[in-house]
C-alpha cells in the first residue's frame, strides 16, 4: 500500500487544484517551466508588492512581441521576477550592466541562448512613479535589463513557491 501513496497523493492534489480552478475564476497557481526560477508550482496571491518580492506580471508589449516570436513562453503566460527597483531608486544600465542604487545586478547579454540579438534597455536616472524594475537575480534572464521597467498595473500578484521540482543530486 505504501508504494501507491505518492500516486494517490498526486491524484488528490490534482483533483484539489481542479476544484479550486472551478471555484475561483482568477488563477491561483502558476507553473514555471523556464530556467529563470526553479521549475514547479507557485502560489499567486494578492498583496502590496514591495522591493524584494517575487511577482507575476504581464510582459510589456515590446517584450511580449519578442517572447511570442522566439517562443520563450507559451501564449498568455506571465513572467515571474523579483522587484529590485521602485519609485525614487537610481537605475542605470551602463557598460552592459544593470545597477540599482549602486548594486550591480549583472550583465546585459547581447544575444540569447540561440545566438539571436537581444534588445538592451538604455537608461540612467531616477525610477518614476508607477513603474518597477523586475529581474530574476544576478545572472542572465529575460527581464527588465532587456525591456525596461514595467507598469505597476501589469502586476498580477505576489508569488510564493508552492511545490518545486528539484533535480536529485547524484
């Protein structure tokens, strides 16, 4: 009986997710299949986003177009990134690096994994009200380094890891 426990638990969990999706028209759980964050399920919830929070948002139109063309994500998918800059922060992209309040958040690659050219967001100044800078972390990811700040209104909600699929180390 013990060997069937993971299967039974998985089936009950999926059934519960299906019931929740019927009861709540708004998405509650997101699946991340990209390499920018650990693969797995993330809980989407409402709250006031602050610097350091993990958020889900609709990509800006310039990014959405590139995402569609290069098939970085499925249609209608959200981006999940950390907020590193908000109103009043000093944001600067110089020498192909992003710096927020003097903290270096990594390089801005010229090409993607396929060797295709990437846009670079060029800016040096104070972040304006109504926009945030959202990135994955210190290493490369398709984020505000390439398409600039995002509107606060495009934020869908805060995100927390729910069930991550971690590869077993051998």
